[in-house]
C-alpha cells in the first residue's frame, strides 16, 4: 500500500514538472516570436 502511494506521488510530481517545463517553453516561444517580428 505504501509503495503504491509512493509511486502515485512520483507520478503526479512528474506531471507537475512537465507542466512547469511546458509553461516555461511556451514563454520562451512567445519571446522568440516577439523578437523575430
């Protein structure tokens, strides 16, 4: 039971990290597009 909760926590943590990276990437893309225009 404990290992299941631990795996679930790691799974959600990985999703949160991906969401943060995606937001950072989208901001970078917006900045690059502004500089190109």
